[in-house]
């Protein structure tokens, strides 16, 4: 018995009898881990599943919040929100969408295997007012709750119960009976997964019963292939095998411009790349300076900040596509302030003077950790930094390693084994508070604060401001607190921003696919000739 | 690969006599292939050895590298500069200098790992061939198991173990020796097998039996009397393996387990340049690639010629 | 004979156990699997909890023992990254690697053997020298470079062949085959060539060397003296005798085909076991890495065993010794 698996287009043409199905083929550098919307809280995975599942709120192509499964919402008092749910929505299997599904999803998000406990934990109670109205209680006043929810995908409680999927699938579970949700989907989104072979291919088709009949896209079928090698991915686009690929190495943009029928698509990424420094050890780990930690000296940090030519890095390493940064958040992030965004001036003379003043006229030795497969040209940026620091006498020993090793080494599980490191951050809520809390706040294991503050930069004044920002519901007051926190950090040379890296896609000329600033491809807006 | 060739090489015994007859030299000056490949190999080796004096720039000195010089094409193209004969890489390093310094590491790794592998292999082969019996069986069993695992996997494994055991700072400093150890340990079997079969033949010869009769210590018989007679094939294997070792180093570096990019070998240079193959900056990867192919080809040609020249029955 | 096979099987199991032990000793240096299993908002406490539930806090010996214990019952665990049983994943990927290796081996033989015979028979001919130089260049070119250059020329510039993947496949039971569709076949060409080149150059050189040996053997000289036709001597006698040792070596080379397949598969995004392994390393997917290494060790061990048994059957002297 032979079963023919044909390329998506032909299969649909045969089954649906449609003459011309529009098939959109795209590739990314990796695959999602699981179809379970609560399996992994990571932008690509959740963005990918956003075509299949939906949440109460949704980001449009410019990351502006818009209604999705909730039509409207109001903050009735500081700790309560009321959401009005959309009527007439059905899941892919035909189940109607009601308040019970929202409550079920919230409970499921708190089960052991879930990786969305963070978002789930923003709500302490959900009360069903009627089938299409819910009242949410938050543990603390939360002025931005709807921003916490666009990736909080609603699952059908009936479907989950029927298929033994009421618990989030955990990677720790070795038995496969509980992993139904990781290999099957049942969302309310505009596309249905029709086939999935991990790492090889995932196919989608349009969901006929989708509630929004005015969807912009004219795509009928989607074929997704993960391609890990940069060169192969670019080649697949140029050769015409694919319609859209990302990420494309920035150095290949010219090649795409020159090639017929394809073009690079780029814009600013919401992710900021920055340098962190060990400011808690009394002696640096990888240095010839013994008995003290030069990075605790503000002048030394200032010397490093002014020694690096961010414009040259942008121009040469990023081909002019990055946005040299003076702030840990980009313009797309809520809380951004243009006045603070000016980078530290490139001034090697001043750096030398600062080093002299700090008592290191001949510089010193410094170990640096850098990932080499995580961010755009990450290793190259580090090598450029090392080269600039060499010019003021700081001899950098660069340790560039794959991200798996890098994070294991510099992360808190290993006691933050690093002196100087490069890291990138996109706040999941697209709000400054998330960056401040994770990157700038003093490391506090109990409060889970400063988890990614690998160098343990610590300033109690800023910590207090962050606590206030969390509670402040007045927009203007909140903004001034955010500005003050970033201003203090900047004057202190606490953490050194490098740039907002570019988003870099390659696409056929004839395809219109908006590039969301968080690097998410939303099929809803893709149109083909 | 040369595990089989070694089987043929086993009977190169008696090579010293032929060398004494100046046969080898005679054959050499009559073989253009041999002369050209020797000259090419020597040129590259000398260039690598004297890189600090020959190379126009020091690509390892971070302070002298300028990011603004990066991605310059070779001088015969638009925008090229004569101070960078083969263009510059993504960091502003002179590609020509980087190749010279890179070959230095590649050749160093090649030579050291071949010497290392030969040393182990010859000793194991001598002992196994001379002792025979259980010792032989155990040693050859180990060799069999190792032979069935590809060199690259073994090298990856050893590299992984050492990388894990050693502290990070130390690792980078001795990355070269780790490579030597990994490649060497995966290459010794060919020598062992070849030497073993030669020894088994030599053992029955009169001069060995005579030495045994007059009561010379085994060590003396093995290393002073038998060893010189089995080194011919070892030399041939060594030449071919030198080429293979250089390629293996390049492949390991390509897989990212070789020497760090701050002091690159040819393989690392090719890996780094690979990212620029589509973007038009082909010189970053093509020139180191060419250097690698020419070097390996020359050594291989030399090895081929040497084998034919030392094997009387093939002439 | 049976005793010999049993003895070797016992040794084989030992080899596999050792491979797995070394593998487990290495895993903690690859990275922390938890980092790629959770998102950035996951708290330290939740991470520690997951680590504990996965048993990653145990010493590598305990983890090793647990893995072996489960493997003995046929349970190879679940992939951390893809959250599916590992044995299913490997079974899904095996056909791709197998077809790629098989086609490239056949390709290498079909081109390599005639070239080897020709160069041995016309040792000083111009074409022979050309072949030998070509084979040297083949050995001197790193596999990864060949793959990228092929993609550049045939995929991007000429646009004759697909640049990645396996094309359309046909399902036959649990097996998937790309050999029966047009796109499957055209997808196979470049990866197979990339993988075949190294093997081919090796075969050319082996056949040539063995053939030269055999041609000088006494029985060939005798046949010549008897006035047999050169054609009969060359092909019926010499080539036949050349093939026995060559076949054993080729058997052993299957191992290196699998190793080089890792590189080829990652360049061409070929959905085989090698690609699965490379991505497992990247994401510290310990169950997949462990199972893959065990499987490879198993394949090697089986091939070794088969080769030894063949020797035993072919070479009467070994039988007398009884070994």
C-alpha cells in the first residue's frame, strides 16, 4: 500500500478541487519545539503558533495592540480587568469559543509542564460573568495586563479533555500519551496545521470557519521548512525554491538586491544588544589584575564605553542596518525616550585618560564571553569590541562559543562565570519594565529579579524606581520614572548598549509580507500575486 | 584510507639498500612531479615558518587591526589596496598574512600529529609483531575497533573530553596540542598494522635470530635492529597522513572545534569566509581554500611518488 | 564458528556500553539543556525544578545507568527539543540517511572501480595520470567546501537542482523513499555527489593498488605464460582477486560515510540522522545524542562483525587456526 505525499499545492488541488491554490513557502533557521502553545515561551515559537492559535489580544504589524478573541477590555479598578469576548468564534474542530476556554487555558498555563507560568501568574483569578464576559483579578495593580496576553493562546477545554491534554506537555515527561497537544493543534486562528514532520516540514491550510472574513492574506496553503545553514537558506531563496526566508545574513543583502526576483527586507529589531561587566566579584576571573576588580571602577567602565566605535561596527559589521544604541530599549518599546537614546561618544583619547585616572595606564587583561550563533553577527561584534579595546591597552581574551555552552557558562546556574559578556534582550511585554527588571535590577534570586543581570550590576536607587514603575498606573509619572532609571544607569556606565540589531528577511519581489519588529511572520498579512 | 595501502607498503623492506644505491635520488631528479611538488611544499612551509618576517601585517595583533579596513578586495579589483595583496577579511585582517599565519598552525598541527601517531603506531606495531600471542591479539583488537570508527568522530570525541576537563583559559592556549592529540590518537592504527606485519617478516630473518642467540636484550633487538628496517613504509604513510591530518584539522575547525578564530588555521579561515561566499567577498574564503588544496595536493603527490619509488615491484 | 560470533557479539555490547559511558561523561560540557527548553521569563526556581525533574542534577554515572537501564527495555526516552520519543525520531530519519549513503556508495563504486582498473592497466598513460591527479584533488578538497560550491553553481547560478531537502517522498510502510519521485531524485543528486567524491577517490586508489599487486602475482604470470588473452587475465582473474580485499575495506568505509553524512546533511538540510544529531548538539538534546551515538556504535560493530565472519568464510587459513 503506497501513500503518496505530494508537495502541498498539488495535494490541495486534488482534495479541494481548487484550480489554483496559492502556496506560500518559507524557511527559518530552526523549527519550533512543539505545537503546544504553552510548551515554550520563545518569540519564534509563539509567533509561529500565532497563525494557528489566538489570544485575547493581538499585535498588529507595528506591535500596536488590537482586539482578537476579546473585542474590548477595561481596567475597572487597579487590580481588576473586564474582557468582553468575541462571539461566533469556533475552534478548528468546530467547538465554540466561550469564557470557559479562557479559564481552562489560564489554569492549564499553571500546570508543571507549562512555560507560560509567567504570563499565567499575572492573573490570580478569572471569574466568568457570562459566556462572553470575564473578570480578571491581578495580584498587584497591573496597568499593562493586555500587553501581557498577546501570546497567551486560548485552547479548547473540550478538545483538551477529550484528548488527555489538560496539562501542558512537559519536556520532562517520558511517556508519549500526554504529548497529544505537542503534535496536534486546535486553535481558533486563520490557519490549520495539515501535516508536521519536526525539522523537515510543516504544512498549513486556510481555516474556512475563521471569524474575520476581511483577512488581508490571499494565501491558501503554507509550507514551512527549517533550514539551519545560512548559505543554504539564502541559496534556496535566490534559486526560487522558496518565497521567503529569514534570517538572512546582513552581508548577503547586496547579493539579494543583485539577484533577479528577490529582495532583502529589513527593519529595526526590538532586540537590543549590549555588553555587561562583572561588578560583584572582588577579583576578576580572567585577568592579570589581582586583588581587585577594575570593572567596579566607574572610570574603567567609562573608558570601555568610549573606546568602542559603535558607528563603525554598524557600518562595517552590520552593513549600516543596525541602530547604534544609547538605551537598553529600542524605539518600538513602550517607555523609550529619544533624549536618552544617543550612544556614548566614541573618544579613545578620553578612554585613555579615564584608564590613567583609574590607575591602569597600561591597561589590563580581560576575559570576554560571546555567543557565536545567537544574534546577528554576534561573534564578529565581539571581535570588533576586542579590537577597539586593544587600542586603549585592554587585552581581551575572547571566548566565542555556541549559545548552548555560552548560556550554561555565563548564566546563574553556573554562578555567572564571566567577566565581560555580550547579550541581547527583547522585553516579552514590549515594555521597559521587563528590561529593567531582568537586566538592570540587582540580582535577587528569591524575587527572581535581575535573572539576566549576569554581571550583578547593582544600584539600589534604580531598584526602588523599578518597584515603583511596576505599580504606577499614571502614564506620565511612569514614563518619568523609566527615564530616570535609564538616565542613572547611563551615567553610571552600568551596562553598555551596542545597538538594536536589524531584522533581516529575504523575500520574492512579488510577495508582500510585513515584517513585525519582533521578527514574527504573521500569515494574516501575507499576499501573493 | 591508507589502511589498505599500508598492506601493500608492508613489503617495502630493504629500502635502505636502494637508498644507498642512490636509486631514490636518481628517481627523484627524473620525476618532474616530485620536483614540483617538493618545491611547492617547501615554499609554503618556509612561508609559514617565517610568517612573522614575510607577512606584511600581523593579523593576530588586535591593536593593529582596523575595522574600517574590513572587506577590502584584492588590489586588482575596484577599491582594493596594494597594502593588502589578497584583500582583507570581515575584521580588517590582511588575507595574505592570515594565510601565512594560518598555514603555520595547519602545518604545525599536521606535522606534530603525524609524528605523534607514528610514534605510538611504530611502538605498538613493534611490540605486537615481535611479542605475538596474547599481547598481539589485544593490541590488534583495539586497533580493529578504532579502525572502524572514522577519524573525524574520534577526534571530535577526544577534543570534547579535553575541552571539558581543562579550564577554559588554558584550553585556548593549548588548543593546537589538543588537536594534535585528537588527530594523532585517531591515526596511529595504520602505522601499527604496517609495522606489525613487517616485523613479523623480519622476526624470522637470520640477523634477528642471531641477535637472539647471542642474548641481546629484546629492547635492543627491537629498536636498534628491526626498527630501522621497517621505517620505509612508515615514511610513506606519514607523508600521505600529513595531507590527511591537515584536511582533518580543517574539517574540525570548520565544525567549530578547532583553534579559536583569534589565531586561525586555514580551516578556520575557510569557515569564517564561508559566510561571505554569497555576498561577493569571495576572496575571504577562496584564497585560504586554494592555499589548503595546493598544500595538500603537493604533499599527496609527493607521498604517491615516494610510495612508487620505494616499492621495487612497482617499477 | 558460532562461538566466535557469540564472543564477538559480547565484545560488541561492551563497545556500545563504553561509547555510551564516554558520551554521558561528555554531555555536561555541551551546555545546559534547560536553557533551550524554557523561555526567558521562566524563573530560576522553575528552571531548577525542571533540571531536577529531568534528573540532570545526578552524577553522570547515575544518568548513564538510568539511560542504560531504560534502553535495555527498549525505552530511549523523549527528545528534549522535539518532545517526541527518540526511537520514533530516529526511525523517521533513518531512511533519508540510508538512501543518501547507499546512492553515494553506488555512485562511488560505479565510477571508482572502472577508473581504478584503467589506471592500473595503463599505469603510465596520460589519462591515467589525469585520473590519479583528479583523485588526489578529490582527497584534498574538504567535504564542506564541495557542498557549498555545488549549491552555488547548480542551485543558484544554473538553477538546475533544488538547493535543500529531500523533495517529495513516497511512504512505503514506515519507510519513506525519495527514489521514486522526480523531485526526490533531483534533490538527491548534489548531496550524493558531495558524499561520494571522497569515497570515490579512495576506491580508485585502492583498486589501482590492489590490482597492481595482483597483476604481479605468480598465478597471473603463470596465466600469461600459458597464453591466456590479456582481457581474460585482467578481468576474470586479476579484478576478481582484487575485489575481495577491496570489498572488506568498503564495508569498513560505510562508517566514514555515515560520519561524513553529518556534514553533508547539514549543508543540504537533508533530513537524516546526521542533521538530527547536529541539531541535538546545538540544543543539548541529551536523549537524542545518546541514542544516536549508541546506534552508530551498533552499526559499526555489526559491520565489523560481518567483515570478520566474511574473512572467516573466505580465508581457509583462519578456519584452520580456529581463532
